[in-house]
C-alpha cells in the first residue's frame, strides 16, 4: 500500500463534500487503499471555481484540511510513477 499512488478526479471530491457521513465516501476508501492521493491543478481549479459562496462559508475548512492530505500535481510535474 505505501507505494501505491492514485490521481483522483473532481467527481470524487464532490462526492466527499456532499456526503453527510464522510466515512461512506469513495475518497475515504481510496485513502485506505493507497499510500498517496493526488489531484491535478485542473481539478483544484474546478472545485474552487465551482463552489458557491455558501460552500466556502461552510466547507472551506474541510477543503483545506483535505488538501493537507492530497498533493496537487501541476501541469509541469513529471508523471506519477
């Protein structure tokens, strides 16, 4: 598990943010099965650009906590190995 890496998409983050019981989100399962999760800089943009002000007021702390666990791969990074 420690060396397994996974790039997740916007849909998994949205699923996580919408779940009342976060433990039932697919993202949590992926955290358990992979050593490191990544999102692309495009996914980060999509999440931040698509959020309404009410989402920021309620969920920005949750998003920031999540981003401590997920690395953001930029378009200039080398491919994940």
